[in-house]
C-alpha cells in the first residue's frame, strides 16, 4: 500500500492527497497517519510543501467527514436500526439499544465529541455520522471538525 500511496502522490501531488484523505475518512481502515507520513516525506522530494500538505490534507479530511455528516443527516435511529438488522450487515453485531445510547451520549457531549473525536483514529471518521443524526448545525459541525482536523 505504501508504494501505491507514494506513486499516487508523486504522480498527482496535491490532488491525490486530497482524494486519499477523503477516502480515508469514508473508509477508516486506511489510516491518515500513513497517508500524511508519506505526504510529509514527499515534501522533501517533490514540489509539495509542508504548508500545502497541511491545507490540502485538512481540506480532504474535512470533506470526507462532511460526507459522512450528510449521510448521518439522512439517517434516523429507526432507519439505522432497520439497516443494521439487514442480513448483510448483521455481522457487525450492533444492537438497536447501542444506537439510542450513542444518540443520548452525543446530545450531551456533541461539540466536544466532534472536536476531540477528530484527533482519534477510527473515531475521527465515525463521529460525523452521529453528528448528522443529531442534526448538529452545519456551521457548528464544520467549525469543530475543521479545528480538530487542523490539529
């Protein structure tokens, strides 16, 4: 995977970084730490700059998180419960009570959860969905996501 990431960044530069960061947010098993490590390395070998990597990487991460936020806006706890009961997703072993507990917790800690959640691998992507489900205002979500992502 490392060779593929380096080849993409060498060939397409900032565009590949932007797209990889979006994909990393939507598909969390691809860690941004790997992507950003190679992007940082590429600043010493290509035209990529540290400032450019920070801005483009943060923007890609923000857009990826925002896509999941929009998906969360479309989901209600009832829709998500129905989705999780489908045979092709039962292997995740989520229970409907977990959805409601998460929703209650998010209502209590939403802003802090979005901000600090952006600093934790796996959580950084997934926190966007409950934010959308809780109908967190777009501006609030955007600000907390952007500041957390920049860190």
